[in-house]
């Protein structure tokens, strides 16, 4: 029994080494790419491009469910973007709060004759609203069908060849759209989707829907998420996009070629994880049809989002992510893994996701338990447990510090030296409980999946003015 | 067991060393950035009177004078950045005066030298500055750089500088041909870059429209002025028979937006235009 426990513990240790080494390798691709991103960003005149008539037009889709507290600021910030030709389509997904009335009153919207085409199937549309005073704003009021259904309804109404999906609780920087579209313009034939960079807005000074001053969050949970997002977006996604292996474009901000989204079947309803699902489907469609393509990532196109600031809400979000990930892996992942026609997706991204993301809670947790069991049988071997824990923590810190270095080379959004120390502190202490919580939430998400719980879960919105809260 | 432990300990030491290196780098970069910001603010304050002098003299007939005292390298960078900001902002005589000032301050000469630097950062900085300062002397080297670069976003920065520095249609043509050889369908971006030039691009667009190369035709169809000359109409009608769908659509769109070129009672052409338009309304 002792040998079995030790054997499994050693296996878990190597699992941790392999998973982190792979992640570190991806991060090295990020380091390779960051210098060209910085050069491009520094010497491209986005202001001039944002006034150009040669920029492609774009439809911004904003699915909204019970967003009465943030929707006005969100839409106002979208209407003020530096971009020549675009429309904003807010899709009210049968909200139970006052989202529709607030929008109708604020922008003087009236029922419009514009009809959504029936390209993708969606729940019934109750009305489309418009006001010629805001010529590029439309509101779709439809029956509840989920985020994916709302995005499909937005696609049906949209007029432009590119679509951008944006969460209603997020704020785009004024030049975010032109930055991300420039990436598209540099290779329009092959670019089917581009992800933007999501940053945590908690703690920042926000005025009229614009982040005026960047600060780190004052509270613990958003702070953990800040460093977590840095790791995922800078350390991970830049590298994955460099090898065209990006498996997700965040639902909070991404740009897509509408024709290919439709050809891939549109967004899948009924389950969370629609942002990962559409990217997997796009990879699959392009690879099966042998079309040259890329799914790009633009880290200097920034979208600020509200991070959950309570364990209840965060847990709900993470369980939802866990369910979405598992559903996508069971629906597509296992059929694509190790099949040569899916190239990088088949041989790296999908296996990585299945083995190191989906199954991560099981290996890590059980490995840790096995080592505890082993040490309990002979306490003189306590150092084995210590080594395992130290390895786990140090590798995690390395990935966090690597992401911080990428941030400092490329973006430098957090201005003070003490911000660095604060982030470093949270990178270290996230291994003393927060990360383990994440593993548990993911595991609970899997249980919910097998119990057929498809709900979106609880999501409390906080106004960007900080004084109001509502539950969705 | 011992082998396992010693291997893990080795890995732990390696990771700790990399963390330390990364952290030292982060602190160095942050401190350097803060130091630079302070220095730049100090120099901006120092040059405040000089900037006021430029703003006051920009409308006069006299040339702008360079600063009296010698400049260190960071002062030169700060000053050049401000001048380039104004060059982007102004047009016509004002812009020319500022460019001449850059020449008098030997900023152009210095950047021409940096254009040959082995350091990519310094080279790209020079490419950008020389484009802003409209230095035609940089043209041969810029074209060489564009030719030597593989396809990545940097080539568009070089191309934009070429467009700004171009003094003849030949410069622009060469730039376009160097971009087109990558066959990436970046027609809109190329037209946007061409429009940065002060040269009238209409003759070049006419030339591209008559070419056999599909990419050049598409560039012409995107970049042709809305109110086109009647002598291109026969060519546009011929383009309606091309195999390439994008060319047919764009040609149709151009003919359609210039109704005066549609022959009265010519149902066949009108039908063709409608057919192509309908085909391309799919999504």
C-alpha cells in the first residue's frame, strides 16, 4: 500500500512538472512574440487609422441579462469608441430587471422596422428598437435563451462583415477596437477570430464608462483574479496564438469574421463555455476544409471587466467554467485529440486541455492525498510532501513572475513599484488556499455537469460607480 | 527514492534561480521606466520656452531656429518626439518648416545613420522617424528593408514610412509591389497606406486597374476615387466577366455607385449587376 501511495505521489509530482513545463514553454513563445507586439504597438498610428475609410465595418454584439446597473455605462462607452464604421447591437435576453426600459428611456429608443434575418435559429424576438439620433445603436428584445442564443440573434440582425462580442459588464478602451481590427487588416483572408486582453477593473477610477486611472483592486478576491488574468492572457494566450493553438477567445471581448461563424454553425446554446466552443468549431471547420487560417490574440486591445468580489459569485463563475470546459472536451475534444488532420489543435491544444485542464483537479488533488497518506505511514518521510508542495508552489510562482515580466516589457499598466510587490505577494499566497479552491470549484462544476445542471448560475453585477448591486 | 528526490531538488533550485532573474528584471524595468519618465518631464519643462517659440514663429516667414545649447541624446529624443507629434498634426507650410527644423538639427542625418544599425529597435525607430520627417533620402534603404523583411506587422510600418517619404509614383509602385508579393489580400490596408502619401495616387490606381495582376486590380478597385473618370468604364465592364468573385463584386459596386455610366436600357448589364449584388448578399 505504501509503495502504491508513493508511486502515485511520484506520478503526480511528474504530472505537475510536465504541466508546468509545458505552460512555461508556451510562455517562452509569449516572450518571443512580445517584442514584435511592442514594436507594432509603438509605431502604428492608431489615431490616423481610426479615421480611415478603408477600415472594415463591424457590428458590436452586447448580450445583456439583468444588466440594469452597468448597461448605460457600457453602451455609452461603446458609442464613444474611436472607430469609423460600426453599429452596437444590445440583445436583451429576457431580463427580469429593468434593462430594456432603462435603455429605451436613456437613448429615446422606439420600435424599429428593421428585421433580423433567419440565418441562425434563436428564441423569438419581441421587438427591435432604434433611434435615428443614435444611428448606430440597436436594441433587440427577445425571449430568454442564454448568451449564445443572444449572440446568434445579434448576428441575424447585424449588417457588417465583422462581429465583436462584448460583455455588458465590461468597458472597452477607446482604441481597443481599432487595435484589434488592425490585426485583422494585416491578414484578412486568414484571420477568423481575434481575442482581446481582459483586465480587472475593480479598484480603477472610472468616469463616463472610461477607465481614467489604473489601480490594483483593494480587495482580496479581485486581486487574486488580477494576477490570474495576467498569467492566463499574457503568459498563455500570446504564446498559444503564436503557434495558432488558441482554444478560447474570451466572451468578454473578441472579434470574429461573421461568415465563418455562420459556416461553423454559430454559437452553441444550452451550455456555458460558448466562447471556447465557437473557437473549437472554427478550428475544426477551417482544418476539415483545409483552409489557411489563424486565430489571433491582440494583448494591447484592452477590455476592462468587473471581477466577482465574493466567494459565492466567484465559485459560481468557476463551476460554470468547469462545466463549459468539460462539455466542450466531451463534445469535441475527445474526437479531435491526436488526429493528424487537426494539427496543433489535435496534437497539442486539445490533449493539453484534456489532460492538464479538465483532469487537473483529479490528478493534483489525489496526488497530494496519496503523498499525505504515504507520509502518514512513516512520518520520517515528511520531506517528500514538502518537496511536492514546494515544487508546485515555485512552478506556479515562476509562471506568475513570468507574466509580470511580460506585463512590464509590453504594457506597464500598473505604474508604481509597490504594485509589483503587491502582485508578487498575491502570486505567492494564491497557492495557500485560493488555487486549491479553484480546483475544488472545477471539480464541483464537473459534478454539476453530470447532474445536468446547465444554468448560468448566480452573477451579481456591481455598478461601475460602486454604490449599487444587483443579482442576475 | 533518492534519485527522485535529488531530481526534484535540482528542479526546485533551477526554478528558484529563474524566478530571481525574472524578478530582478522586472524591478530593473520598472525603475528604469520611472527614472525615464522623470527625466522626460524635466526636459519637457526645460524646453517649454523653446516650444512656445516654435508655436509663435510657425506662421512667420523666417526659418525656425534650432536650440542654442547642445543636446544630449535623451534631450534630442524628447525634442524630436514633440516635433514629430506636431508634424503629424500640421499640414502644408507649417509641416515643411518643422521638417526643415528637423534637418537643421541633424535629426534626419542621425536617423539615416540609424537606418543601417544592426539593432532592430533602433532601426525601426529610425524608419518611423524618417517617415514622419518625409526624408526622401531614406527611400532606397527603406525599400531594401521592406524587401528584406518577412511577412509580419513590421512591414506595414516600413511601408507607411515609404508612402510618406515618396516623391514619385515609382516609389509608391515599388512599395505596393513589395507588399503584394506576399499575396495576403491586404488591399484595404495597402490603399490606406498609399493615401498617407502626398502624391496624387489616381494615375497609379488607373495603372493598377489595367494590370493583369488580380491583387493590383483589387487595390485599384478599393482605392479609386468615388467620382471616377469615364475612360475606366469599359475596363470595369470587362471586370464583370472575371473569374474572381471579389473583383466582379467590387467592379459592380463601382458601376452601381456611378449610375451615370450605366447605359440606358441596357438590361443585360443591369441584370448582371443585380445578379452579382444578390450573390454577394449571402451574409
